[in-house]
């Protein structure tokens, strides 16, 4: 069975303690490779390599660093089919999705930040008659990047690229559940001419390898994307060490549909915003609020489309949904469907596992699920499920839907459907979330601030926000 390796100091290597963990294929429910179960000693080696590389990488200049990063982008692009197949196999997502979204976005992330950093400038503040302040933005040093399993290479590269572009050296850990494309990235890095030690990729469990990254005193900043509970633990651990923190956490996003929307556009987009990537995107709209005059029409049309959605093995070209990422996650999602029933909800579509032919009979397939009849403040409507489960709820007024939309501890993203421009702006201003899409979903411009408020995170990624996070500003005053 294939054994993946860590990538430290420009070389692939085994974990110091020689321990491995199984890597499962969600489509078949079988183990197909093993990954290093890294611990503090591996992190120590990665930090030592990063420490050695930092003076040269940080003083190389943005243009040269950008050239190397563009080669990484091109290296992924050249092997995009291999990367897409690996991502789909590791995660269970349809191959078409990995081809169309995950891998192109990883290519763009490296390219975008390689070029963005060349346009990045620091502030200067003139004090008339007195002197001038200018801001130096220096790399932080060694930074830790920890990413989740839902969009593996997409989110891994979204952190690593700005960290590298600004001259930092990186110790990075992908989710143990989806390690494969991060492993392949090591091969691309090797070929790109990136100096050894600049980017080190460790595999292993969050509680050991991840924890050792968070606690290492020489790692000065942590960029983390994952669950709110993990984020809370990381904040509690890293804050007393005065580490810089960027936390992109969970969501429970509202999708608010007014009667005056473009119904067909709304319907097909809502199908995607509910169930794309098996509902395992932090930006999916899991609470659908529909203005009462079109509630019945929406329910009928939506349930029909959901009933028709093809759930199949990832490389079936007809698959709109594949397998959930793991057995444990499938069980968690199913437990929420049971909870919804206990809370008085009615399952209108789905709610059941999918019987698949050999060799997929043990895979983690679940029908997309639509539930109605729940109070907006019940657990099903307050807690993040992170799977193909949505609730639908009617509303009568803007005020009422705002109360319901803003009622959760989360505040990541929201979607609004209306043709009334004034209402759209009014609502966008009042919704408690870091991102609002109006008559659209998941349209991303990499320059915009990305992230959530409340329990959805601290700080923003994207564009200048990311470049600012990964640099330390220093004000210098010069007297006239
Ligand atoms: P987790 O919080 O379980 O894990 C995220 C990463 O943190 C993984 O690499 C994990 O390793 C690691 N980790 C776990 N425990 C620790 C620890 N104690 N110290 C350091 N690292 C640790 O999240 P999931 O992987 O389950 O991802 C799903 C979550 O991510 C959802 O809540 C989702 O909303 C959120 N998310 C947020 C996004 C955003 O931009 N706001 C985008 C995408 C997802 P391991 O896998 O080995 O446990």
C-alpha cells in the first residue's frame, strides 16, 4: 500500500517515530494509502529547515519569489488531471468538480499572490513641517498554515501562497482526512526551484502534528481554517504566546429569497448553494428563508430538483454529488437528520443513505436532504451540520427574516435574492456576515476580503488582507 511522506527541507522523508495512519477512500469506504502520523519531532525538523531558509527567502525580493511561485502554479496546471483525480479520490467529491473548481483555484492562488505581491505597497504619513512616517512591512518569519478537508488543495494553497509571497517560510499541515494533493504539491515544489526549507509539508493528526505547530515558540503566526471548536482551542493556546492569528471557522449561512427574485436563476443557484461539494463548503446556504407568497411554489420546484439530483461515485460523469468525506462525518450528518425529526421537522426529500453497486457499496453516500417545519432557533437551525442538509422556512417581513438570519452564533456568508435594489442594499448592511452575495452565490474575486464575523472567525484572508496578515508593519519616523 502506498505510504505518503512528509516534505521537509526540500526532501520527502518518513516521520521520525515511524508511525502512520490510514487514509480512506470515501467512494468505497476502504483504506487506500497511509500517511505519516507526525509529531513534535517532525515539526521541530520542519522549523529548523524553515529557520535556515528564512534569511535567503525573505531577502530574495518579491519579483524573484513571484517567479518561483508562478512555476509552482504552472507545475500544478501541467498535472491538473492527476491532481483532480487525487482530490476526488481523497475527498469523495465528483471528479468534474475537482477539475472545474478545486485544482484551477489552486493554480490561481499561487499565480494571484505571486503577482499581487509585486503591487503591494506600504503606507506613508506626511506630517507637514515636521517629518514623514513610512511603514515597513517585513515578513513575520516562520508561520504555520493548517487547513481542512472540504476544499483540500484550494484552501491549503490559499494560505500558503500569500505567506510565501511576502517572504515567510512555512510549516503547513493539510487535514489528515485529505492529504494527497498536499503530498503531490511537494513534488511540484521540488521541481519549481524553491529553495529547501521554505515550504515544509507535514502530515498527521490535528491533535498531535497540528497542536505541535500551534505550540512551537518559533512559529510566529498561525493561519487556520477549520471548525469553530478547533479555532477556539487554537486561539486559547496561541494567544498567550502572542502569535498572530487568522481564523476562518464554521458557518450556518442564510439564503434569503424574496418573492420578486428571478425565480429560475434563484432555483438553480440555490440547488448549488445547498449541495455543491455534498454541502461541505463553509459558504453553503443551509438555512433557506422564503417569502411567503412564493413559499409553496419554491418548495414544489426545489424538492423536484433535489429529488432528481444524481448522487454517484466521483468519476461518474453524471454525478452531481459524490460521497461525504468520512464515515464519522456521514454519521454526524445523519445524526442531525434524526435530531431534526425529533425537533418536529418533516423530511421533504432525501434523509437516507444511497445504495450503491460494487465496489462502492460501503462508500459514504447520502441523498441531498430538505427539511421543513422547524423553528428558526432549534438546534438543527443553529448548529453547523456541514453536509447536504438544508431547512426551508417561510417569512413575511424583512424585519422577521433579519432576526432569523442573524440568530445563530455564526456570521460567515449570506445570500439574498431580490430584484429590489434598495432592499438588497438595506439587507446587506444589516446581515451579520463577512460576505453577502446578492442574486449570486460563490462568485469570488481573490482581491476581496474573505472571512467571517462572530463565531465564524477572526481576521480576513484574500488580497491585501492576506498580505497584511503575513507581514509585520513597522513605522519609521524621519524628522525634517
Ligand atoms: P477541523 O477543525 O476538525 O480541522 C481543521 C484542521 O485543523 C485539520 O487540518 C485538522 O487536522 C487540524 N486540527 C484539528 N485539531 C487541531 C488542534 N488541536 N491543533 C491544531 N490543528 C488541529 O475542521 P474540519 O477539517 O472538520 O473542517 C470542517 C470545518 O471547517 C467546518 O466547520 C467548516 O465550516 C470549516 N471551514 C471554514 C472555512 C472558512 O473559510 N471559514 C472554509 C472551509 C471550511 P485533522 O484533520 O488531522 O484533524
